[in-house]
C-alpha cells in the first residue's frame, strides 16, 4: 500500500552472515511514463560501504563519525567497534540530548568513555543520526568543518540514492513499458512484434525470450493456417467424393434426391415449373456381356460426358443407378424439356461406338416428367418419369416419351326406365 501511494520503503538494519556485515533493504516504487504502478525496486545497502565512507570523512578531520538509530544503537563507525553489530549503545541521556538538540554541540562521554564534544545530524527518511565526535580539547577548532562535512555526507548519500534510482528507473521502466506494449499487441492478435534488446541483463534476456516466443507463435499460426487450408481442401475433396459417382463423375443418387427435394420446394414456393429426364441406356446389359465390363464402363463415362456437354450450366445430371441417369432441368416447360431430351438422345446416337459385326449400338430411351403437371413431389416425379421411360423402351427404344398420365374414364349417362 505504501509503494502504491508513492512512498519509499525502508527496512530495518540487520546482520547478514554471508556478507559478514550489517545490511538494510531499501525499496522505491516503480511507475511507468503513464503513472501506472509496475512494481517495487529493491536494493540492499551494505553497511561496510557506509563504514568506508565514514572513515574517509573522518580521516584527519574529526576524531570519530558513527551512525546511530533513534534508540541509540550504533550501526557503524569510522573507528573499529569492539562489539558485534548493533550491540553498542549510547546512554539514553546522551542520545536523547543529541536527538532533541540536533545540530547543537554537546559535551558528554561517549560509549568509549572519554569526554567528547559531539553533534548529531538526522538522516532524512531514515530517522537515524550521524554523530560526529572529537576530543573535547580539539573539537572546538574543527566544529565548523564538521558541520560542513556532515551536510555534504548527507547530501551525497541522498544524491547517490536518487541518482541510482533514476538510472535504474530508466534501465527498467522503459524496457518493461516496451514489453507491456508488445504483450498488448500480441494479445490483440498482432504477431508482427519485434522488440529491440537494449540491455544485457535480465530484462534484455526477458526481451529476447519474448521475441522468441512471438516468433514461435507467428510460425505456429502460419503452420496452423497451412494445416487449416489443407484440411479445407481435403474436406472439399471428401465432400465431392461423398456426392459424386466414382465411375462417371456425375452426382450420385443420395445427392440427387436431396437436390430434387430442394428443387421441388423452390418451384412450389415460387410457382415455377421444372422437368425431370429419366434416361436408360438401351441394350446395355447385352453390350456389357458382349464387349466386357471395361467396355461397358467406358460407355458409362462417355454417356456422362455427353450429358455434361449437352445441358446448361444450371441443369443437374446424376447417375440414378446402374445404366440409369436422371437430369433436372430448372425453369423448363414441357416442350423445352422434350426438345432438350431429343437433343441428348441425338448426341448419344451420334457419338455412340459403332455397332460393328455384333450389331450392337449405344442409344438411350428418355422419359420426361414436368413439375407440377406430372407430379408435385419428388417420388411422384421420379415414378412418372420412370413410367414414361418404360413406355419409350416398350415402344422400340431410342425414343423420348413424355408422361401422359392415366386416361380419364368417361362418365356413363344414366338410362331412363
């Protein structure tokens, strides 16, 4: 909560066995350029460095410099301490006077025993104090210099911390901000993201990992798109196989019945007519037995090609079964259907294989039924077209016959008595 409120966090000093010295954890909030809270920058301060700084300041200038807490605990000193870390204390009366009269010169006996002249300066934000002591006899000659040194020390320490926080902010916040913007783009589906690697630390490594992840996602999406395209083509092929007769390439019976149902529903809704041609190859069994099944298959293929070449693009051709075929002619009247059927019959007769010595040629018989005149549903149309086909074959084959329906019986007139 303190970090999100923009307040720095300062931990308690403690002794770290690994470093063999006192340490303190300091944390500072990290925010983006849009004032968004990102986290906390944590630094561990080593008291050994502070001790060296105290020694440098105290050398040839004052007797001793040391850092104390508000409870009078000595944290570090420019002179060696004979006790363990944080086990040296000032008398309460001494550190109370030092804190209460901050900046004033006081006479007292320090924790080592001799009479000294000392003064204390608080360290902002830490609630600690830096005590400068000098032998009473020598102190008064250097008191003004000590004051200046104390102020310089505190200012330098704060400047150092502030500069470090600023530099770390630049090296951490900017790359993090780039990573956040890049992650937002990736989340939105934009995988054309390639972030620059500006550092060689953990953030640089994180940026490289992010770029590698985006690259793999991009490759995966391309591979997935290629797989989807392949599956789409395979599905189309499977669909074509499922609705197509494998030998002739025309639609099969299952697809024919579905298409015919749809055409009946459409024509009924818009009150339009269409025709159905039921076609059978004449003497096909005899031809098959005479010339063999392979020759019979060739005939079926050739007949199917004639159908495709003889009808309009809107017309529909299918293999009904065996040597029977069915053609749907949308938006076609009875006369137009008979004309189209006659054209198909002539094309088959013209392009059929020669009869040869066996005297067997290829012709077709065609039965024509028209919706709704000859039937207003699928089954009726097929039945009546098949009935017309039967009449064509019965009448000598190689003919086109239109379904005529059952003749109506004449009503008998009642005779009188």
